[in-house]
């Protein structure tokens, strides 16, 4: 059974690849620049050598209209409409809950 963090990485990678397929971004290098991280970080996440940092995840979700609830909890659709964006307070609460469960 995969850990919660590996499942989160799986869904993050799927959403990232969907952004490339939809031509919202050219590649992972462009994504890393948009998210103020390094290409190595994206590669490490893809290889399960690193978990997705929550701040990077939240920035990715806000920038590409991806549901953080989908990536973190596999709930709801991957994409969200502008009117249903996750609130920052809700995300912080849910992330805190996830971290508590994984301790």
C-alpha cells in the first residue's frame, strides 16, 4: 500500500503532466520557474525522492486552477472553476490534519 505522501506525489505529477498536455506550460523547467523552485525539485518529486512541499503545492493549485483537495485527499475533480477555488484557510486546516495523521 502506498503512503499518503506517495499518493499525493502521484496526483501532483498527474496534474503537472495534464498541464503540459494542455499546453499551459511547456515543460517541468518552465513550471519550476513559475513556482520559484528548481527543476531538480520537480524531478525529485517525480522520483519520490522528495514529497511535494505544501507551499509549492498550494502555489501550483492556485496558478493552474487545480483542486488541492483532489491532490491532497483525492476528493472531487482535478480542476476547479474560478467560483469554487479552495480557500487558503481550508487548505491550511486540511494540511494540518493530514500532517497530524502521518505523525
